[in-house]
């Protein structure tokens, strides 16, 4: 029923014209936007940059269009009638946009603004004209700007170069943004002042700021459009701004409270840093390692920011505040003023208990409620350590399974972890990292999983590793120890039949011991939300079983496939995830993604352990195919049932996605997408014919396309995607490409129309 409603909604949206012409009042014309023409003999790149900059000044913004329809304007007109009705009132309230008429546009004022911007870019003596493009009840504007060559920089000089501060400016002029041939560009001059300010701050000029610098341009000695530029200080610049500052005293308050006398505490001095606290909240000898500046060093804002970031990343403080004040107004013999530094640290609550009731949706289409209880003890050993104990109970059932029998699962898990905000390993590792000190994590976990009518599974996990950020974009995680023991405690006759029919699958469950190491690397530019072109790159390498295999070989073990009496898995696995986000506007985004994963079974293993295998299809994969309904290769299960769920996985996965996202309003978004991919086996499996990876892998790719609706409330995204297969790889002989869209055929809809429900964006 839900699928029918969804189809009807999409069909109505596509067929609905949302014509607003009949609602436009007499004597008014709906403003549809403006076109800007630049008449100048300039190179293409300069013209393009100017065009983009000037178009941002065009006002007002016309009513928005979605898929060629002015739905927001239509909703406003319908909802503004005398008796609009409940639906129209609702649509107007949620989506309505007031009309923008030509009578509201002020083209003369816009022309003045455009000319002012051209002057700020160095183009003087320009002219502007505008013309109304009349289209019955609609109208647009066309602006034309005529201008010639800009004023070009000939020389750039520093005045008052006898002052120490001006000499410091002169010493770093090799990095100037204002080079010979630059335009008389106001924005470029602002950036140059900010660059100089940043450079001086790094040399200790604590009280200096960019507003103290003045540019003067001189065009008198040139007949052509050239100018000389001079930089000087304001005449009333304070003396303290013209000299660097040196940190003289450093005080740290690890238990700062705004409402208490924080100076009334015991002082412990470590490496010329005073730690003031009572009682001892944080061990001074450990906290000192996070502070990068020291007594006698010149003030440096970058070092100060890095210190603040390192202290915040400990995870024990509500806020971190580093302040400076002059220790003396007398200039020292070395030409510097002294500064006192105070580091104020306000700790978080030591203990916390949190309970969460979640609606869980997983990449394998299992959904259901889950209760999570978490206990956390911060700073447990007075060194920033965080102990966490998490318990989880959940019930899940598989949706979007089509004609396949849906699986149910009951899960219980208990995980304990300890995070140390430093490297637990011999050597001065903390001194090698400036942005943030790596953390050490030790975890132990147990999980009970009961899949109805299939099996009962116990799993035990342990890991030891490190994780850290190199900068805002780069993240590393390295776990030299990663252990997992899986105990298939009980199986049903139905599941035994599945295992007997697929020896590879039986082997993947029999190998109960997974011991190895793994490494993860992420490069993420999405932290810059205004970046027009952003990249995410993730890579993971997972090795297992090699250590025990080598030990058994060296010592000539009679049972080389066993460790501690358990059969262990041996494999090498790696995958990469590359995404590119092209932002046309803040919410109109084209996202492309490529995923490639490879798992090579080694030694006694025929395939990857079941929990490590790849699968394709579902809400975060190729969305036109149901969960685990693709592959491996061209394999098709003889009967669509529970067994197929376990069969259709592989050791190799290739996938590509392209998605265009656009907004309807602040919270409701839409998307068009196309997905392609499949999974394959590393070794030939007679039970899964056509599943082995070969040179003809490109012919075995599945392709699907669809449309999605998303409710995006910042911290929560509810996603509904509907998709149809475009290419079915198992129909190579009959023709894999699907050239007919038969929405009116009930059987076709049942077999081809796939509805995906999920929380969060797919990538």
C-alpha cells in the first residue's frame, strides 16, 4: 500500500505543471531573473571570475523552480485564496513563497552596485545599461556592463622602513600577494593586510591587527593605467603594537570554575609551567605534554590554537580558554614586551550514565528498536583516561526483502573500552604530533545473536590500537591487535541445509578465530561546509591469520590451521572509498562515488569469513536491487529464500554511484541517482556458478536508477528511495538492458520496483 501511495505521489509531481500564470494580478509581471553581459576585452578566465562575482549582487532573487515548476509560488497563491482549504493552507505554510514582481526590482540601484564592485576590482570609468525582456505575464532583466582595461600595479613599496615592525614586514615580502601586474583590487589588498597581520602575529606581535596598515595608490606619474602602491602604518599606532611579545609566565588551572576563587590552590611547577589546583584533578606531568609554548618563547597564535586543540581532544574538558595579558608596560632590552599566559580548563562531569532508545536501520536492511545503556567514567586515573561500558539489547527484522523470507534477529551485546589520551608505547611519541596527540584504545566485547529459525551465535572481540588526527582533514586508525572468536552454538535443520549446499559458506562459519591487524585512513574535506569541490577518500587494510601461520610453519606444527585449539581464518582484505562532492549552490550538490574492495583468502581459507564478506544491493549500495540480491557475478539462486541471503555475498566488490541532490524547502530534499556494481568470489565455487571474478567483470555489472525523498533536520535524515533496475547481469544471453518501464503492470512493479527506507544519506 505504501509503495502505491509513493508511486502516485511521484507520478503526480511529474505530471503536475503548477502553472502560476493565471494567478498573476493585472498590471504585474512575475520577475524571472536577470542576465548579466560583460562587454570587455579581457581573457576568458578573468571574465569568468568577474561574472561569478558580479552575479552574486543581482537582486532580488526570483521565485525558485524545482524540475521547471514554481511549486512554492503556486502553493502561496493557492493558500492565499479566501477559502484555501486545509491542504492548501498546509502547503502554503510549509512551502509557500511570496511572488517577486518586476515592480519590486530597482535596476538603477543594482547598476550602481555593479559599477561600485567593478571599481573595487580596478575597473574605473565603466558604464551600465539595462533592458526589460517582456514575456507576457513574465519579465526578466538584462544588464550590460561596458568597461576597458583595469589599473595595473607597477611598484609596491614599504614606507617607514626604519621601524622594527616595518622591517619585519619587509623581510617576508617575498610571499606578497601584490606582484607587478596585479589589478587595483580592493579584495586583494584586504587579503594582503591579513597575510601581513598573520605573519607578524607569528613573530610575536600580539597587539598588532590588519587595520593598522594603510595602502596609498599613486597614478600621477603614469599616462597609462598603471599605479604605484605604498604601505605604511597609521599615524596613531600604539607603541605596544609595534613590538613583539614574549611569554614570561604560564599558569594552568585544570579545575577552573567561573564562580570560585581558582587561585586558592596548590601550585606544582613542571618545566617552568605552574599548575594550580586543589585537589589534584589532572596529573601535571601528563598535562604538560599537551602545551606547545613555553617560558621565553614569542607569542604565536598558531601554536596557541594547536595547544587549545590538543587540550580539547583529551575529551575531559567542557571548554578550554587560553588568554594573554601584558605582564609589564616597560619595553625589555631585547625589544619585546612580557606576556602572562593563563590556560583555563573547565572539566566535564566525571561520571555519566546515558540511556538511548533507538530506531536502528542497517546497511543489510535490518531495522528495529534497540535499547542502549552507557556508563562513562572520565579521567579515571587523573590522566584524561575515559572508561566506557556499553550494553545493547535489540530486536531487528529485515525489510525490503521482496519475495524472500524476512529474517528476524535478537541481539544482546556488552562492550567495555578504555581510552588513554596518549600513546601507550615506549618512546617520546607525543612530541612527534602537533595537531593532536594519538589516543590508545583497548576494548573487550561480547555479543549474543539469535537469528530466528537459523542459528545461535556467540562472538567475543578484543582490540588494542591507536587513532589520531593529523589535521582537520586527515584521520588515522591502527589496530595492531584485533581478535574475534565466533562460536556457532546452535543451528537449525534449515540452516544446516544451507551450509551443506555451499561448502564455501560452511568453511566461513567453521573458521572461528580471526586474529590480525587493521589500518584505516580517511581524508575528509566535508568539514568545510562552504567548499564548492570537496573530496572524501577512505582506505582500509585488514590482515588476519598470517602471524599464526608463520609461527606454526617455523615450529613445524602438526596442525598448522589451528591456534589455541581453534581453526583460524587467514586472509588479506583492503578497500577504498572515493567520493567527490560538487556544490553548485549550498543545497544543489552532485555527488559521485567509487568503491572497490578486495579480499584474498590465504592458506587454509577458501573465502573470507562470513562476517568479513562483501554484499551488494540495498539502501547504501545499488538501490535498484534488494539486499544481497546481487551476485556473486551472474549467479542466480534457484529459489529465492533464506539461503540466498547467505549465498549472495563475495570476496570482491566494485561499485559506482552518481546522485544529484536538490532542495524543495528547508527540510524536504529530493534526489536523482544512478548506481552500478556487483560482488564476485576470489575462488571458483561450484555451488555458485558464474560467481568467480574474471576479465569480463564489466559485463557483469548491475545498473539501477531512481528518485529519492529525504527529510533533513540537520542531526537526523530520514530517507526514502525508489529505484528500478536498468541492467540485470544474470540476463546476459537474453539481453541485460531493461528498455521498458511498465508501471501499470502489477507483476512488473513487484519484480522491479524497489523501495529503500533508511536513516542518513547513502554516502
